[in-house]
C-alpha cells in the first residue's frame, strides 16, 4: 500500500509518504526563501515523497519561534515562496506550507524582549518565561493573520496549507486543558477550547475558497499530566471537520513534556509508530485522511500501519534529513532508513542549518 497513490481534496499523491514539517533553519534572517532552502525541497521532490510539508512558516511577528524560520506574514514574501513552489513542481512534487504562531514557546529574545502570547498567563519551565494572556483583539489579530497567510500560500502556488495545532504552539495551547485556563468563549470547557482553531479554519476557508486543501497537525496526546488525551483530541478535530478540514496529521508532546516530541533511539521495529493506537482511534472515527507521524523507519512497519487501518498516510521527518531520496530507495527495495534517531539534527542552536550530523558535511563553494 505504501506506493499506492491516494487522492483527497484534489491532491493526487503518487504514494503514501508525507514529508512531515521539519524546521530547516535555511531561510534568511528575515525569513525569506534562500537558494539553499529551494535546493533542499527540490531534493525531496526528486527523492519521491508523495507530499512535502514545509517547516513551520511564521504568520505574525508575535509568533516567531526560531531564528531563520520561513515567513509568510507579509506580501513581500510571496515572490520568494513562488520560486520555491515552482522549483518543487518542476521536479514533479507537491508541496504544502505549514502555518504557525509559536505562542508561549517563543523565546522573548526573538520578540524584542516582549513576553510570548498564550491563552493564559502561565510559566513555561523550558523558556523560563511567563506568557501574556491574549486579549480579544490579540485573538482576532492572529486569526486574521492565519487567513492572510493562507491567501499568500495560495497565491504563491502551494498545493495546500497545514495549520500547526500541535507541539504546544499557540493553536495547540488553546486546545489543551494544560495551557488554556480561560473562562470565556475561547476556553473554560472542551468545546470552547475548540473555538480558536474553528475560527482560524473558517477564516482560512473565506480567504482561499472551498476547494483549496486545508490540513491540520494536532497533538493526539500532549504527553503531560493534565494535557490533551487522544479521545479529547479526536473530539476537537471532529468539531473542525464540518468547517472544511481535509486531512489531519497526528503527533504528540510539547517542550514541557517529559516524553520528547521527537523521540530518540528508534532502533528496532517495536520502537516505531509509537502513536499508532491514536492513529487507529482517529482512522476509525474520521472520514478524512489520517497522517500518522512518530518514529517510523522501516517499510514493513509503514505497510503494517496502513494495512491495519492505523493511518492513510505515513509522515516521516528525520529519515528524510539524512536520505531525501528514501522513498525512491524503498520503492526499489530498501528495507529501512539509515537514520538512527540520535536527534543531533534537532539541536538547531548548535547548527548553522539543520542537517544529519552522522554524515560528513559537504564543503561549500
């Protein structure tokens, strides 16, 4: 099944492999597209992946979560983004852009010293910062920013957009009872915690129309006491489906989770697909495609996930940093990725850009 095509929302994927969004630290200081970033995505398209989802793209300056992250918060970025999509399309690939506001996980250093925005004013043990509870005006500012960013994505030729509602970033933190302690339209019970994501999706639909593919990435599990559980996460996504959601990607965890969002030491098949139970729950109860991420390294495991009904599509990230041509290699018979899940590629503060530290760095000309 892994190399059987799938069509949904007008997207015709040649296989079931999705390059899950991966921050590359390859935009310039202002977040604009560089030749290096284009080359990376060209390589992924040539490598045979069914759908590329870019690293998270900034929708508003108040949500900057990392240096040199791709940006889509102003019209001046459209030309560079169009260069990117044109390059991927020339290689026969499909590419979606992931839209994000970093919320409470933004380092104040990247916000000009201002506190990060969040549903509630809570202390973050990782950033060691207390966030600012968003006002009603802040909320609608961000909702409009997501819609405007989606319009720019459509204008720049992206094949789809994905709302980043996972990993403790702003949309994720509204969904989660751990981080959303409001008592108004935007929080106070499970249904009200859905409203922020619902309003973002509705605004995006107004901006791009009913036929443009819109995906979401959510935490199936916050992996933290008092956080989102798979059952509650499913109910959130089911509330979104009638507003025009086309697919859901499942992940888990946030910076404060004891269990890492990106788990190290995936060394044997039993370690892989560590969110497959959540995948089965969503697949059983959703009519839209389910993309499952979480430590998949071997073709047999990926095939098993698809055949058992734990997902419709397989999301992988780190293996494609090391082997961007992994889909083609697997189609030709390769059994497993070379990635050893050392997680050194995720230590972006120590790297000039994200790359596999196990490979010898190529000299630059």
